[in-house]
């Protein structure tokens, strides 16, 4: 889990995508590392941080189902 306080959802997705690309471009002892990620944001309706984590985790599984090695994020309107 990575927290990006002060970042909006678009900025957070951009940062996470940058991290994903850098990780994929940096082999470790000839192993190519890839990652799928889900990006969520804290909403006023969230009762606690677990709601945010659950949404990010659900988006992670969407990324895996969509072929892996990608970032999925919530829409700003959600």
C-alpha cells in the first residue's frame, strides 16, 4: 500500500503508473518484475480506511483479470 496525501486521483494514478513502468524496466538479476495495481481515494462517505483499501484491492483484481501489468483506478465521479 502506498499513500499519496495531497494527490488527486489523476495524480496518484500517474505516480503509480510511473512506478509500475520503472519497476518493469529494471530487471533484478535478469528477472523482469511486473506489477498490477489498484488506485483508490478516500471519500467523505468512507466510514474508515478499510473502505478505501477494499476498493483498491478490488481494482487490483480487475487489473489482474485484464491481463496484468497495468493500473486500474476509480473514476473521479465514483
